[in-house]
C-alpha cells in the first residue's frame, strides 16, 4: 500500500491546485470566460433538477377614462425550464513504483504537480468540448451545449423539458440562418441573423465560429474595420468585432466549434450552473487503493449549461462545400 505520508503530500498539493481549477476551465473557452466575466457562473445548492424561470408573455394593459371598468383576465406569463444535473470527474493516480523512482522531495513534488496539471488540462479541454455538444455524449451524461440550446433546427427537439415543436412554444426557438457563405455575402448573412437575435437594447455580445467562417469574415474586412477586444485577446482568444460583438475563432488544433458554424450568443441569458459542493473539488475523501500500490484522487464537477431566453440566440450554418 502507498505510504500515508505521500498521500498527505499529494492531498495538500492537489488542494492548492483546486483553487485555480475553475479559472483554468473557464479561461479555456470563450463562452465560459464571458459567462465568468458577467457573473453568470451561478451556483446551485441541491436538487435533481436545475430550474431557470422563463418570462414568455405580457400582461394586459387597458386604456380607460372616467369610470370605465378595468377588468383583469389572469394569464400564465411565467414558466420554467428544467435542466438535469450532470456530473463529471477526472481521476489522478500515482503508483507506488513511481513514488519510489521519484522518492526525493523535489522529484516527488514535481511528479504530483505534473499529474495534477494534466488533470486540469483534461478537465478544461473536455468541458470546452462539451460546451458545443448536444448533451448526447457519454450516453446522454454530458451537459447540454450549444448544439442543443442553439440548434440547427430550432423547431424540433426538447430543451429544458420544453418541446420546441409544440404549438405555443415558439418563444423557445432560437434563430437559424443557413446557406452558401462566401467572402462576398458573409456580412449580409451575419446582418440577417444579428437582427433576428436583437430586441431593443438586447443584442448578441459574443459570436463564436470555426476556421472557415472566421476566415471568411476576417478576409471580408478592410483594415479600418478590424477592431478587437483587448480583454479577450489577453485571455488568448483571437477575435475581431461585429457591431460591437466579439467574434471569436475557436477552431484549429484543440478547437471544438462545429465545422461551418457561427453562433450568435446573448450571454445575458446563458448560465453555467454549478453545484456548490462539486465545483472542481476533490471528492470522496482519502483514497488509498485497497488492492493496488497506488494513490488515487478524484476531481469532480456537477451542474449544467442553461438558458433562459432562446429567441435571442442564433446560429449561422454554411452549407457550401469547403475547398
């Protein structure tokens, strides 16, 4: 069995890292970074479902004079979307043999640091990938990402327990524009989707896209039009502007935005809801393997990506074949 002293050192080292795990995860993805900046990483305290209250109707206003009757007909103006609690974990393991080979204090600490850093990268990359998914990955155990919340076909499927195909649920459908996109027409198509996703002062503030669409938009700009957000650039995200919204490239190696997709997001209505007791924390206490010469620790997270307004989100889909 592994030496208990090593287990204590491993525990202390890992505990110091978990304080930065949340930052490492959010900084690896433009959407999560924006949600953190806007205070949209909202904790939950318990329950099997995550509820987001939805306002989807208006009350009655009556014009009157003198002693006219002001009548009131009750209306259902609010509903709630229900999102399932999803869980993930990354195990960190070190064998007794590895500890013997690296038995010097400095070598041992370096070994622990490398294993924990690898776990951090794994969490960040897997979470960033899931942010673009449709929730069906890992047999439906992954979070519901943009492919679910901002669907290519917004007239079908169920999101947050609400069937988008049902008459009366049109308010829960995102915007979608598709067609053959080129350098010459991309601005026109982006304009079309942008205006569909706008309501008064409510407008998309973040646009994330793959290699193809980012390249087409970037090449369509003249030098005088090329602005960027220094905050996003400092965080490592290549970006330009479109009507005040940050256009972020999330392609290339390690990029997870689906091919030929450009998401127009109003992040005022998107949230990463995390359980307060499972926010990138070591779970399960001490884990000395019963029948192995090894130490195990598990870093866990629980929650989901949620949305409270679908109509202000959109996706542009390029149907042209890539050259």
